[in-house]
C-alpha cells in the first residue's frame, strides 16, 4: 500500500492545518512506530483512526504541583509540532497554564471531570511531604487533589523529574516526592528527565490512544521503549572512556572530545535515550554540548547527583570504582 493510501486526505488536511509539513509528520510517524514496536503502516493508520473519532475524544486532566512548568513548555515546543495534533485529538479539560478558563470556572471543570471519571491524569511537579501547605491550589492541598483524581483516572502519567521521583523539590524544605509515593498500588507511567522529553510524552499518549493500554514499563515505571538503555551505552565518547581518556581541563583543546566522567558524568548509571533521540528537534544533548549527564532520568536527581561538575558525589565514586574493577565492560568496536 502506498504512502498516500495510508495517510488519508483528511489526515493530511489536519496535519497541514497545524502547520506541519506532511513529510516531517511521516518521518515522525516512522520513528515513533519503531519505538512503539508497530509497523509504520499500522501506526499511521491507527493515528488516523484516533484522530477520526472526534466524538470520543479521551478526556485528559493535566495537574501541576511543585514545578517550574518546564514540562508544559517542552510539550508545547515539540517539533514537528505533534503536540498541537494531540491536543486536538484529546479533550484537554484542565491545564492550569494553557487553558483559557481561570478561577472558579477552571476549578469547576476539574471537579466535574473527576466526578465523571475515566480520564487520563497527567501530573507535572512534585507533592510536598513536609507540610501540605507548601503546595495549595484552588484552596486545596495539591496532595488531596491528586489522591481524589487518581482514584477515578483510567491511566496516570507522571511527567518530568519532579512528578516521577521528586526532582529538585526533593532537595528543598518541602521534601517533595513523586506521585508514586502517595499513590501506593497504582500503576503510574513515569516519564522522567528534566524536563520531560516531548517525544516521550507524545509517544506515550499516542500509544495509549492507539492501543488503549500502557506501554511495557521497567521496575520503576518507565517505558522500556525510551528508558531501556543507558546514556553510556550510546555515548559517542564511550571509546574515550574505554581508553581511559578523561577530560580534566575544560580549556585544553586536546581533551575536548574526551570522556566526562571526572567532571561528574552519571551516564553509566542513567537509563534514557537522549544520546540517540537528542533534544531540541534532534539537534543536540547534554554530553555533546560538553556537559556531563546529570542523571535527570533517575530517582535521586537532583540531590544525590550533586556536586554536578565534579566526581565527588557518591554515585560518581561508585561509577569510578565499578570502572576500576572492570564492572563496566568495554564496548565492542570502540
Ligand atoms: S561516562 Fe559519560 S561522557 Fe563518558 S562515555 Fe559514559 S556517558 Fe559518555
Ligand atoms: S543526558 Fe542525562 S542529564 Fe541530559 S537530559 Fe539526558 S538523562 Fe538528563
């Protein structure tokens, strides 16, 4: 079957009405289909079907606790801008930052949707445990809102380091935690990194829209399709690590491409696909910009990963000890 048979005229019209180049959208579909374990044809057809069932738009609630709104920015700035298609395909009932309604009206929408049940709950930001008063939204402790909404949700997605495992707020007096800590027994799809990668979120939502279920998850709730390999597995400085060439002086041009482990890189103990997927429309990612991986896809980010630019953290010491004892094997052909 040819490409234009799959991507129906209607789908093409929708894609183009969002200012997305048809070729870019097909490229996105091909890449996303591969990680979701579907054929491109199957995936594109299912997306077309999901977009065609406008009357059955799945309701989505996006609730934000202790966060910087970086995950919202990440989603809305994705390229190609598939986020706008997803936002049209789902019924985003409540989102404190991008919804038009405010005040009592916004609270009513939230209340009514929770009462109705069966929605996808997306949470950005952590929950304070030191005192509920650290995060009160609409006059109610955020923790209580999350507990009530989770009880009626069809699926729960935590986005970003804060909502998944506590993130930076875990290192503050509020003692923020990820939502899994206050929702024992609930299945939560965790999409860490700081902020969430827009591909991880749009791919997970598309997976849910097209299959009706959650993708396969690892032991800490992350989709294996995005968090199955370590940063170190795919890092282009890996050959330098194996050869024992470690950058110690940022100003020495000779060391420019060397491994960043002495500068605090947590890549060997961080599982995420940044080295392959990259950020900013696939342009770059931390290590290729010359910054060590800070482990933002792992529980323990931020507090356990500090100090960030030296190898003095306990995690860095462990990585160096593992290397010394040969527990991090050399990669073949490096
Ligand atoms: S330690 Fe960091 S910089 Fe060095 S090879 Fe591994 S991931 Fe790359
Ligand atoms: S490379 Fe490391 S610090 Fe950078 S975004 Fe990926 S997981 Fe986070």
